[in-house]
């Protein structure tokens, strides 16, 4: 009699565990379905252009850089605008390749809640300023002469670019050169800026 009771008890525990596991699997799969539906509207469109879209917008530590004219700029001061945060250098051929398209994007987005924060890694303000003047670049450029931001933001090479939302959170990234005057990309930036 005691043996039957303990076998029944083991069966009940086993059945309970299976039911709990089934419930957890159901909610996990439902969560992934609902999660897919709750992706931000821009995710598929940016991914189609080759951007990596982060699962959730996330914060990174603030940093300060200096413009080529000597003005201090904090990354968090971009809050309120959609921001294209671009890490590059004047000696980098892929960076040079995308610069004209960033300039066109800058001109196209004037008057929108959008800004460019391009950070040159490892060069002096004087040499970067000479490069900007020579290439007629008017978008905001800052310098990190000691490359102190490389490890956190551009460890896989330059150019590396991020899109930040109006709260200053990182929403997407791209490694390598990109055509920032691409009409679809410009359209997404305008939509983000106007929301």
C-alpha cells in the first residue's frame, strides 16, 4: 500500500512538472511571437540596408570630445535629436568613400531634429581641420586624438557608425562604408526625426 502511494505521488509530481514545462514553453514561444510583432517600425527597413538593429535601444556611458575649433561636445547633448554617430579617420579609404554621402545627408536633413556627430580617432584637430577645409565638409566633426573611444565604439574597425534615438540611446549600427544619401536611409531618418 505504501509503495502504491509513493508511485502515485511520483507520477503526480512528474505530471505536474510536465505541465509546468508545457506552460513555460507556450509562454516562451508566445513571447517570441509577440516580441517579433513588437519590433520597432524601422528595424526591418534598416536591416534591409545592412544595419544591425539592436533588440532594445540601450545606453552607453557619456563622453566628451572637442570640435576641430576647440569647442567641447558631450554625446548626451545630442538628446532631442536623431543622431548619426560616426567614428572615422582622415587616412582611412572606406571613411573617405562615405564622407561625401554624409555631407549630402547633412545638407538634406537641415531643419530636422537630426544631427551628425563625427568623431575622428587618433589625429590632431589641426590635421583634421585641414582635411575638412580641403574637402569642403561642413557637418560637425570632433577629435579623439588619443583614440580613447576606439575600444568601446570602434573595436572592429572604422568607419563604424551608430544611430541614436532622441533619448540618446543606441538603436542600430553599421561597420564599414555606407551611402548615407541613399533615399531609403534618408526617408527613415526623416521619419525618426519627425516622430
